[in-house]
């Protein structure tokens, strides 16, 4: 039996994405999580102690939306293993097509565009949620579900979402790797990485008012060859030197300058 003023969901898998979704759903008070499934036994946080938990697919109760939150490579095989039919089953991946879900159930996508770690607190109201479904009724339900926790819910098909995910990897995963390299360089030279944090913050803050091409600064843009050569000399790691060269060349090509 469904509560008329609430949306019933079942979370399939309890990694970082579904953990944060569960936190947001509970806080919204407009969504009822009637089951958390995980393939292995886990200790649920105190916030979720009253939510039924199971490790058996056959014990999953009837729900309006079933949300798969597992690794991308496992989504298709897990979808095939689901025992029920003709239910709305969605995944949370940015890079997996809706077509990878098994056709015995109604397919959908509920993709929160954010990086997730269990240790970080997130304001879900500011996180874009990209939804997709095969029919208008299911799309409307996913938009309604997304709107219970986010101010920005958009209907985006698989092709556009996969491109969006590519862009997300560039701005998040790749930049974080550059942060790691910078942290290693500072550590090797007995410098505090936190000295760079105001710069990191301002770099992102500028993008609220400037296009990225307008916000570009630095020796590559200025064609400051002496500084570029000095930096390359300071980099002891060949892979880091090559990365610096490639990024420098990309910036200069974008802005019509040469080394």
C-alpha cells in the first residue's frame, strides 16, 4: 500500500550514491524508502535503522521506483538478475545507457551530477538531477522524485547524458588528479598544500561570472617561455613534465599562441 503523499522507493545497492540519496530522501520527508538491498550484510547508519534491509533479491518489496546504485560495469548483469517484472527500474550512472537495463522492467535513469564520498556532506538542493524514462508517465514520476530533493531536475537522454558525464570527468576527476600532483610537489618541497586552497576556490568562483576561456590566466596564455622552461626543469617526473607540456600546448593552441 502506498502513501498518497509520498513516493515509495527501493534502493538497490548501498554505495556512496545511494547513501547520499537515502540521506536526502529521509530529510525531504516526501519519499518513503521501503527497502535497502545490498548483496552483502552491512551496518546501516543510525539514521536508516528503521528502514528494512535485505541481502536477498526475492525479499525486495513492491515499490514505485527501484534505484540501482552500483558500479557501472555491474548494472547490466544486476538488472538481468532482478526477479520482478514491469516495474520502474532506474540506475544512477552518468555513463551507462538506459538500454543496458533489462527490458522485463520499465527502464529509467536518475543521475545526480555530483561527486560522492560517504565522508562528505552535500546540499542536494543544488545538485542537478538528470532523468530519463521510456514513457511520459515514468518521466513525470522521476521528475517529481527528483524535485523532492533538488531544485534542478532536467530531462536528458542517454546520448547527451554520456557526453555530460565526459565533461564531468574532465572538470572533476581530471582536475582532482592535478590537485594530487600539486600536493605531491608541495609535499616534496616541504610546502603546505593548503596555501593553494584560496587559489583553487577563486578559480572555481570566477566561473560563476566568466566563461572558462575568459577566465584563463598563466604563463601559457602569456607565452612566458622562461617561466614555462623553469617549470619543466623543476618537474623531476617525466610523466608530469609531459602532462605540463600537453596542457601548455592545448592552452596556447586554444588562444592562438605558440611555444
